[in-house]
C-alpha cells in the first residue's frame, strides 16, 4: 500500500511539475515576443521619424533618411523572424542587447545585398 501510494504520488508530482514547466516556457516565450515586438515597434517608429526628413536641404540628412527608410522597411518585413531568432538565440531583454542585435541583422543583410549587386 505504501509503495503504491509513493508511486502514485511521484507520478502525480512529476505530471504536475512537467505541466507547470511547459506552461512556464510558453509564458516566458510569449513575454519575450511582447518585449521584442515592442522594441521593434520603437525602432520602426524612430526610423519613420528619421525617414520623414528625406526632403532636407542637407545631403547628409537625405542620405540618413534613405538609410532609415530601408531600416524601417526591413524591420516591418522581418518582424516575426527577428523575434523568433532573438528568442532562439537568447539575446536578453536589455535595450542595448536588442538594439545591437537588430542593427547587426540589418547591416549584415544590407552588406549581403550590396555584395550581390556588385557581382
């Protein structure tokens, strides 16, 4: 009887613990999606703000506006993939970590696109 109760208790405990762990992972993933999505939306907003200066009298500001127009487009088009990659790579949730990751991804993609154009 004691042995049966012990086995029943262990199975129940492990079932509940396993379900709690799975829920915890899902909750953490959903929270990370929300946090990373918020960072990307802020980046898009900042890019749109800077891209709006495309008619400036300054050549430098027009070039910067063009770059930020491309950045905003990149973040919009790749939002879901960026979020999934950040979660998979475990980059952290600090602003500088996310900023570095997003900028690195954008400029890596830009360099790769430039390589294909130069050939």
